[in-house]
C-alpha cells in the first residue's frame, strides 16, 4: 500500500505537490489557484482521482499506457523480471536474455526478408545512422 495516497487528504497531497513537484506544460497561476488533480488509480482506460472521480485517459498516459492500466499479467511479468535482472546495458560485447528475446520478436513481427533485417539491426545498433538508413527505405 502507498502510505501517501491511503492516508493523506487531497488538500495535503496538493500542498506537497505544489511545494515539491514541477509540472511541465502547465499554467502555474492556474495550478496554484486550483491545485493539481491527484490521480490515484488506473484500470483499463479509466483513471480515478483522490476524490473518487473517474475519467477516461484519452492520452494513454502520454502514449505509454496504450494497452490500459491495471494489467495484472504485465505486473506479474515485470515483477518476475525485476527480481531476476531489472536492467543491464548491452555495451562492450554484453547482452542479456530479455534483449535477445525482444530483438528476435521484433524481427519476427516486423520483418519478412534479410534486407529489412539488416536495416533493423543497423537501426538498433547505431540509431543515428540507422534512422537515416531506415527512413531512406
């Protein structure tokens, strides 16, 4: 359980937010006058704020939650991966199983022939040159 969202009223959360959080692309005067909407939960396409109001998330969390909120199967897979290996880079001739699996799956889904596979490999290994080459196709 999250101690802040389960124990503090909206006004106190808004006070803490105003004191410590910078909001990009926000009218500061309007924010100061009204206070931020405090989102406490997401399920499917729905968000719930600290006052219990439900709204549709039309922007999908800035386009990064386009499969919806509250997906238990994704939380389980993420938790399992975080316990095993949360992150490691692929610099200096190093790789890891999730990177290998993702690259193979992307190739399987998006590519039909070897020429396009070379483009994807170039794009993933050197994004600056790869993007130029990728866009040229």
